[in-house]
C-alpha cells in the first residue's frame, strides 16, 4: 500500500514512555508523503512527565507535521464530517483511551477524533501500550478486536517479570499495520 497523499490522523495518548519511539514514526510517515494530522489527548497535550515536557513534544510534532495539534473536543469533532482522514492511528493507545473506545465514552479529543473518523466507516489502528492489558483492559482489547474497522499493531509483554500484565505495541510494525488496515486486513500475528 502506498501511503503518499494518504491523510493520517495520528493520536497520541498518555503512555508517555513510548513517545521517544512513536514520534520518529510520525516523521517516517511524513517522509513517505503522507499528510499527518496530529491529535493529542488532554493528558498527552498538558502533562510534563519524567519522559519529557509536553511543550517539547508539541513543538517537535508540530514541526514534523507542519500542522497545529488538535487538542480539544471541538477541534476533533469535524474530522469525520469534513472527511479529513483516510485512517486514524492511536499510538500509543493508553489503557484509559482503549477502555473509553470499547465503551463508547467520548470525552477527550482522542476519543472524539476516533468517533468522528469512524462515522465514515474507515479504519482505526490501535497501538496498545498499557500496564493493565492482561488484567482490567483485556476485555476492552477483546471488544475492540471484534469491532468493525479496528486494527491492532502487533504487541507483546514489555516486561513479563516486573510488569506481567503490561503490553506495548511493536514499533517496527506500526507502518505495516497502517498499510494493512488501509487494505482492510489485520496484520498477523497480533501477539508477538
């Protein structure tokens, strides 16, 4: 699948530990000729953490995409009605956001972006990164795996010894998953 001229909504949520590996993937998509529309959840947009300052991430993403980040519900709502995206990517997708998507709770820019995009029956790529994927969020992963238009980036346990219920998506499969999802196919295997 050729990504040149594809309009990719790219949502970052609060799994801050993955930003340093996720943001270069945005850069790679832009280099491939895709138009990347950056979107951030409230927490991703506003919180400084031990992994970096929000302002630094915002500046880097806006410089890469040459676009202002969508960071309010009001800004995210027109995505579907205006047909702004061909595909929506949520990377990283925190357990909180995954839970909200599985239960149709639309109260953040991230969840509104996905909901608005889905009204056009187009693919959504989920790049799971959550400490409770194999416990409290397992049912939400199952729900989304069985819902039309949702595609998962293959994932694995990120540290089975000290965080046995935690998973993180495989960064090397992100772009491959986007390409497959645009063709209506779930990349396999999902579990690495």
